[in-house]
C-alpha cells in the first residue's frame, strides 16, 4: 500500500468510511446518546470512554492514554454539539494523520 500513493489514498478513504464512521456512530451516536437518557450524560460519557479505551489496550501506552483523554473530550463534544459528526471528523483526521506520518517515517521521508 505504501508503494502506491493512489492505493494509499483509497485505503485511507475506505478506512474512514468503513471503520471511523461506524465506530463513532455506534459509540457516540448510539450508546452514549441512548444511555444518557437513563444514566445521565456524565455516566454515559464515562462508560463509553471506558469501552473505547479498552478497545485500545493492544496499542502503545501513549495511544491508550490518548484514547482515555479523547474519549472524555469526544463524549463531551458529542454531547455539547448534539452530534457525533464532529467527533467522527476529528477522529478521522487524527487517524489518517497518524497513518500518513507513520508512512512518511517508514519511507524515511521525515
């Protein structure tokens, strides 16, 4: 995938559509919104943060910490904007940026 820029771009677009959009729709749009009606917003944000942080346990410790911080921030942002779209956009930008910088490092371009 790193030998072809168009293939890399297609991969990232598909990753955004098939991973990040369903991820944020499910966790912020469905679980957090649904639970906030009966649990309240603080408990629902903390629960979703716990779930999403647990999904990052196989990653480096820095990413686990970032997932914990971002989970609270994303939950609050989704609550304040009454939408999971903004959070999804931010998550896509962060994820694709990470992939791009890792690819550039791997190719010794930075």
